[in-house]
């Protein structure tokens, strides 16, 4: 999607800043790859998260899911946007870090894929914008089970 299609009330820079701040808290003793995320809910509140790894590896949780589950556990089930920043520890954020497939599916659960905006950023003024439907086309979701 382009900047022109962006909803007016979307605080893109604040979301990126929040994700960058959350990234600093990443617990990544195994991969050394630090990710931060910020989820904007329909009431325009921001929930942040970082990735949290585990010695047993599989319990590791991504930054996006930390942020989204924090929102959901506070009763916020409608997402408007999610910003993501990631890069190896000790490095400048020099790459665009895309949400993994599992996190895309979790976003799908709590958003309309045609409207949810995913912001993949390297900095406050350096980002790419997507609708979830671009990152997860032809998806399976809650409506399938109703
Ligand atoms: N990671 C995320 O936090 N989000 C993603 O979307 C991709 C991967 C984390 C998980 C793990 O801690 C590290 O990055 C390396 O895979």
C-alpha cells in the first residue's frame, strides 16, 4: 500500500518509536536477534512487545505476539496497525524485519486483513507499509468456523 492510502488517524511515527523502545527489552540469549513491536488497538491505545527466547527453544515468543497478546489480555481484540523493528543485537536497525508467518496468522485473528496496516520499519522515517491481506493473502480466519 502507499502512504496516500494510509488512514488519517494512524500515528505511524509513534508506533515505530514505541516498537524501537520495546526492542531494547528483547530477551535473546540464543539468537541475538532483537525485535520490538507496537500494536495499535481500535481505541487508539498502543501495546508494545519484544521477543522472549527460551533455553528449550520452542517456547520462544515473537515480539508481535507479545504485543498482541498483551492487548488481547487487556480486553482489546480489534487491531488497527502493528509496527515491527528488528535487527541483531549491537547493530543499528539496518534491515526491514518482516513478521513471521505465525505472527501474521495471529494478526489475522484480531483484525480485518483488508484494513490492518503492518508497518515494517528501520527508523521513524524509514518504513514500508502493507495491508495484512498483502502479507497473508487468501487466509483462513475466525469466519471460517462460524
Ligand atoms: N522473531 C520475532 O520476534 N518476530 C518475527 O516476526 C520473526 C522472529 C524473533 C524470534 C526469535 O527470538 C528471533 O526473532 C530469531 O528468530
